[in-house]
């Protein structure tokens, strides 16, 4: 029961974040691009403890809101793995953690009243143990990062290292984190 409550809380938080992007999809996407490089602190609290690490998000290109809407239709008709196959290898950017770069498949932004809202979705690497054991985490093939930026290029958000995407009854998207492990993205700063 406790795990179910946590999952619902995570889903609600993610739904609020991703609902903003879905609602903004009707606005014009030709507003100024929010930036291409961001520094941030990633903070994760999970059963292994609390950790934090500085990171750089390098976004080479943004997927248009219209294209993102069509990918939502892929999710509705083909499920998690259909969407994973549709976005895998798009290389909209990279997440740099220390000296390691991780490819980011999809980056979408939408203008807000005083800044921008950014959603990054990527297919996550599946660990050998997950595959061998047939872990339930295999049904959570994405990593999701969401953050809002103000007009000065500062902001914060959330990240879901093992998640799946869902379409709510009202048509909004939600990220559901596997078990515990939702993280916070803090001190987001636009570098360029």
C-alpha cells in the first residue's frame, strides 16, 4: 500500500509538470529558443541514500511541439516500447555527468508566461541484471527530465531515472517512476 501511494504521488507530480507542456502545445513554437546549454545539480534520494552531482545539459536541437504530439499518438497506439523505438537515436542532446556523456533522445520546450518549460525524454540503458532477472523495471524504459526556466534562464525541476510515460484520461502526459528514486533538478542555469 505504501509503495502504491508513493507511485501515485510521483505520478501526480509528474502529471502536473508534463501537463504544462501539453497545455502549451497550442501556443506558437517560434518564440525564442530557451538556450542550448544548462548547468544543474541533480539530487537523488533512493533506498541507497541521498546523492547529488553537478551536470551539464547540452541540447543540440529541440523537437517541435507538433512532432512531440505525433509521438504521443505513438505512445497511445504502440505503448512504451513503440515510443522507445520511435525516439531512440534521435540525439537531441547530451547529459554530461563528470566525464561521461549520455545521449538524450528527445528535447521539447514551450514558452511560458515568464520563461520556458523544458522536457527531455531518453531511452535509458537497461542493465544486464534487469534483463537476466526479468525485472519489473524493464517496463520503465525512459529517463525523464523536466524543468522550468524564468526569464533570466534560472530554474528547477524533477527527473525520473527509471520511468514510463502514461496518457491520463484528460490527455495529458505523466511520467511514472519505478519504485523510489525520483530526483530533483536544482540550480538550473542557462550557460548559453
